[in-house]
C-alpha cells in the first residue's frame, strides 16, 4: 500500500542561492510597485466618477504597499543570513510504500530533503 507523507525541503544558503533569493524578492517588489502605479493611474481616472470605486482602488494600493514592506523586510533578512545556514523552502508530499510488518514509528519520522545550489545534498530521516 502507498500513503502520502509530508517532507520538508530546505535550502543551504550559498552565495549563489543568496543572490537568487535577493533577485526573487527584488523582482517581486518591482512587480508590486508596478501594480501600485497601475492602480493609482486607474484611481486617478475614476476618482471623480465613483467614490466607491475610488476607495476600492485606494484599498488595493494599501494592500500592495503592505506587501512591499513585507518584501523589503524579507530582503533585509536574506542579507543577514550566514552562508551555510538552512532555510525552509517548502513542504512537499511524498508517496511512501508501507507493508505489513513495517515499523510505523520509523515510517512516520520526519523526513527532510536538503538542497544546495539546486542539487539534492542530503535526505535526512529523523
């Protein structure tokens, strides 16, 4: 029989992965800023037509600005990460074969995949 089991995926921070994270956050920030600009343009266009619509645009702009603040915080955090540290990237589901007589405790131990520069470095069973 096969069952699904959650597996943590962690990334070892290297110069390459650190730069990739910085690039990813800067791209996200840039997109959010572009969305804010577009929403502000639409807000100005509809400002005199509909107060309700205008307030909705302002709410959306505020949401984007909050997301920008979060991304800026994440960028600062990335810069403080020491090389060699592990960062939880995601969690995936893996299919595990189980059979009669298997040790349940062993099967249910936490499993972690550690990635270094896009290559699987370790598979840990705890």
